[in-house]
C-alpha cells in the first residue's frame, strides 16, 4: 500500500519541477519576440538595465546605443523600445535588443509602404556582389547594380552615404530579404518632370542643366527630368577631339535647344550657339595673301589643320607644306600643338574653309637660286644620284640640278661619259637654265670647255660641199666625219646618182668622199649629207656652162668638154 501511494507523489514532484523550470527559463511566456517599452534604470560597464514592467528587469548591450569607439547615446531615465529576445535567462534577467526593436519597427513600416506602393528613404552604405547594401532605417536591403540609375554609373562614390528615396521591388520577412530600386524612383520622377518640361519646350530656348554622362560623340545633359544630347561639335566653336576636354560629369552648363522632335522626344543641345560665331567677317580678318601665326591642332594624311583663333581653323594641304619635300607625310614636317607661320591662300566663308600655305612664307629655293646664280655661272656640288639619263648634283640642302647625259662630254657618247662618274663625287658644272615654275635647274659639264667643233660648225652651212672621211659602212648607208669633229651620215639612196652605184660596200673605212650638206643639227653636232645631190648639182653646172642637151649636144659631150677644161685649167 505504501509503495502504491508513493509513486504518484514522485511523478507529481517531477511535473512541478518541470513547470518551475519552464517558468524560470521563460520558454512560453508570450513575451518572446515582442516589442516592449521600457525605462533605463541604470548603466553598468557593458549593459543598460531597463525596467519593462515585468517581474524582472532586462538588460541591453551598450554597443546597441552607438558605434564602436563612441560613448553610448543613453542615460538613466530614457524611455526606449526594445525587442524581447528571451523572457528570462539562467540569471533571471530578461534579454532585450534595441537593434532588433528598430528592425522590427522598420520592417512593419516597410511592409506598409510596400503594400501601398510608397517610396522609402534609405542610405547606400556598402558594396556587395552584383550591387549594393542599403540601410532602410534599421532594415538592410539589396540594391542591384542595374537599379542604381537610369544609365550605367561609372562612379557610385557620390551616391554613397547620401539619404535618398527608394522603391521596394520585393520583400520576404521570413527570409529577411528586401530588394529596392533607385532607378524606379528616378524614372517616375523624370516622367513627371519630363511631361511638364516637354510641354513647354521649343527650339531656341536656353536652359540650365547638369552633365550626366560623357561618351565619345558627346555628352548627355539632364535638363531636370529629361536628357538632351550635346554633340561634341556643338560644345565649342574650336576643335574638340573628345567631350571630356571641355566637360566633366556633374558640371552645370547652360545650353540652347537646337532641335526638338516631339514624336521621338529627342532633344539636341548646343553650347557654342550661345557664343558669337568667330566665322563672322572672317574674310575681312584673314585676307588672301596675309601672313599669320597659328597652332597645329590636327594632322591627317592630306594635310594639317592650323587654328588661327579659337573656333577658326584653316587647312594646309600637303602640297602647300614644303617647296622641296614631296610625297612626305605631313607629320614629318609639323607636329601637333606646334606654332607655325602660314599664309592665307583662299577663304570660303559660306563653307567655313580657309586654305593656308606653309611654304609660301618661305622663299622659293628655285627663285632664290636663280637670283644668286645667273645662267652661265659655275657651281660645284656633290653627285647625289645617277639615273639612266643623267646626273643629279646637290646645289643646297633642298634642291638639285641635273646634268643630262648629252651635256657630259663633247666627244664621248652619253653612256660612255656617264661611266666616268660615281655617287658622292664632287663636280663642277655650268648653269644652263633655271625654271622656277617647273622647279628645274639644267647644268652642263662639257660646257666648262670650248666646243672643239665650234669653228667647223660656223663654216659648215646647208648646201655646202665638204670632204668627209668614211668611219663606218652599214647596210643602210655610211657614217662619216668632217674635220674629225662633226659626225655625218649618208643614206644608201644618197650614195650615188645612179642606182647601180648606190651600194655602201663600194666604200671603205678611211676613204675620203665629197658630199653636199643637206642639214645641220648644231645641238647634236650631226650632219645629213648626200653624194647624189652633189653629183646632180655638178651636172647642172656643167650643162649651164658648156651647153644644153636641147642644142643637140649629148650629155657625154658636155661632160667630156667640162672635164677637159678642168684638166686644162689644172
């Protein structure tokens, strides 16, 4: 009996202990996870002791009242809202959290804003993979990189730590996930501002804006809810290679609406249009023939652009860059940013073009040579090049003169005479002709000596009979020499009056013959001769002197009488 009555008593004791333990540890008090209001009673080294109206006081870590290294912003008597993490721990204290209370309050407010599609304020404070972290008044949210701005942002630094509105895209309290967008707020705001601005937008309006983005072809300017494109060619009158040379992101600018398309809502802006056009009266300021100093701004394959003043550029074509450097890239003559003297060649104000010359401000080296070296003067120079038709002799650092192969020797053929010269050899020559327009200077080496055939040429005239010495027999005629200085040629048909005698082989080298001069080429010092013509002329003279065949005398009788008389006279 006794044992039967003791067993329930023991079971009852175990149940009472379990209930007491449960009450002590606060496993099911109804307060866990709730937010309560309490008053700070006192502060210890690590905790704030708070009375929350329950049977025990709670404690909150001082770290939750301020950042590390800074004195906690709390004092006895302060009333604060706290989150009950555990009703009682093993020490009998209620474990509280101010941070979680703020977070719970924030989540409640955020859920309400999300349900009503309202904006919330937050601060971007960190960078994570794929985006950024945002503090929404105690609740942490994720801001994807694509939701930061309407356009890609290169530098997010200016946005960090700045309170600004966000739109909640998605939230899950159970998982503690919140996704927000700054872009949605900007698009909504810009849509409102855009509609208002576009309604009153007109071409020619002057507006203030801020540079939002810079590209290779221009800059996008925020006009307050709507963006306009400021093309690189409309930033300034002067040449700008890249918009970053004149603009920076975030820079305030004043612009003019150049074009506006209501259908596409595209806006083209200009800055230079607010300044005076430097091309006005440019023809008066830069007359043709005048000299100016400018700065090389750009070099191309076909020339160089020279800035005469901000916004006014002229082109020096490659053909107008140097008197002597032909087929040379302009970059080997001038350099970018170099200051150069130029001459205005032509101005076309309508097309905004100015043609400039670089070589015109320097003396024409051929004209200068002509002034300093008259025809007939003797010069000395180094052979710079040898071609198949002559020698090129250096006359200065920039110009050459040419000695044609025919002007090398009086006696030798051109090819033979050229073999006596080599590149780098210094020679003397006589100036034969200077043509500055064609940029040519003709020289002669053989002219340094008297022409050995000068006397003979002065005596030999067309129609004269000369004595020649046969120097070569060819199938089409014979070559001869007159006074050992003049070369002549008698064609086969001119070798005799009778056809049977018109045979070159009947002549021998060294044989002397008399021939009549048909023509004289004094430049080449060559003669065209005829034996047949001499014989015909002698026949005519004999007939005129000794009779006519019409009188009955035969040609043989007449010639016989003439021969006999000549022998008698001899």
